[in-house]
C-alpha cells in the first residue's frame, strides 16, 4: 500500500503534459511486458494492438471507432515516441503556463482526432490512395495541434536566442531530424553538444560564438518548415502520417482562432457529449472577460515572454499570469 500511495502521490504532482507523456511511455512498454508473459506461458502472440490502430478502411473503422483516438497513444519505435514526447513537453508546458492544463488536454486529444479524421477522409477521397490498405499510429497530430496553437497565438514567440554556432547546431538538429535526415543517435549527440556549449556560455566562457552574429529562432520559422516538409513528403513516404500532421496543425490553428475570439463551442460540445449528466462550462474567455485583471499588464507580460522567454519573468509576474490562466479555466 505504501508503494501504491507513493505512486499516486507522484502522479498527482504531475501536470497534464507530464501525465500524457507518462501514459504514452506506459503504453509503449506494455506490449513488451505482455510478450514476455505470453512467451513464458507458451501462449501464441495475440494481435491486440491492431484493435487500437486506425485504419483508412471504413469497413474496419466502423467496428472500432475508438481507434480515432487510441491510435495516438501507440508508437512504432523508441525514436518515434521520444521525439513526439520531447516536442510535446517543450511546447505543452509553454501553453500550460499561459492557459492551464484543461486547454492543453483538450487541444492534444482533439488534435489526435482531427488528424485521424483528415487521414481517413484523404484515403477515401483522393484517387492516389484508391485500393491502398493503410493503418496509422502515433501522437504527431496531437503534438502538431499544440505547436500550431502556440504559433497562431503568438507567431513571434522566441524559442531560442543563440549565437552563430548554437544557431547552426539547432537548425541542423530541428530541420534535419524532423526531415528524418538525422538518425536518433546523431540528433541526441547534437543535443548534448548544444547543452555543453550552453553551460560553458553561462559559466562565462565565450566558447566560439559571437552574440552579435546570433539569431532568434521564432516558432513561426519552425511551423513554416513543418508544413512545407509535410506537404513535400506526402508523395514520397508515410503519406498518411504527413496528412495527419497537417490535419492536426490546421486544428491547432483553428482552435487558437476560436480561443482568441472567445468561443470554444465546438470543442466543448465534443467533450460534453460524454458528460450527459453534467452541463459543460465554457472553456475559454475573451480578453473582455478577464474581470479583475489588467489586460495591459497581461499584454506586457506576454510581450516579455516573447522577447526573453518565460524564465525572464519575475516571481510576481509568473504568479499574476498563473492567476489569469486559472481564472479562465
């Protein structure tokens, strides 16, 4: 019981992004554990994973409608899981600081569904996919919805200020890895090299970069590249995956626009369908609804985050922003 209580206490202390990541890791490891158990008892492997993957064939999808969501929690390899969760952790926590857990949870889950619907629609409409038997897995559509929500909300949000050398490493890492040009081991090595240089720079060593030659990498730059590379790679490889990415990205953009306009009725209606005995509450508020808060001060804090990052905020500014997000939800 003590171990169970410790586990429950640990999980209760996680935010929604960390809980999603923990759940995805558990789902990824579970088949390996079950395979070992089946082997020890000399039981033939069971094809249970297929019940949770999404199929483009409507005759299959109709018998497992839950797969529109469950496919997003299944990953085919460690690198597939690692990169999805890494990107979700970074961008998801930024959104949590701005809007709270509820928005991120709904955005991620509905982003997966939007990507799945886009995938199924495309494979049943476009002649290029006629007769193709395809299945899809992965949380990429949900992750893309999170990234593009933030991009739509603040396209000039600065992800990183870097000198010439760091900028080059980051561009190689982000563009190369997301284009599948850089294997997981080389990408991981670049991350380690980046942090070594970063730590040395904080310690006072100039390493070999000059700040006046540095650049600021905004989220708009990353999102523009993601859309372009997904469109280009549709006829080359993993067509369904790239189409789902675009579906998730469009959903994130739409969700952000609705949020900024002060209406999230479509999203709330989807979730309220599963809450028959509860009246759904509005998820979002417009800027005019922030009663008791100084909108000018909020804008100044958001501008500061855009210019220097969240860590540049004072303790009082962080607390103020948290109260605004909590009030909205």
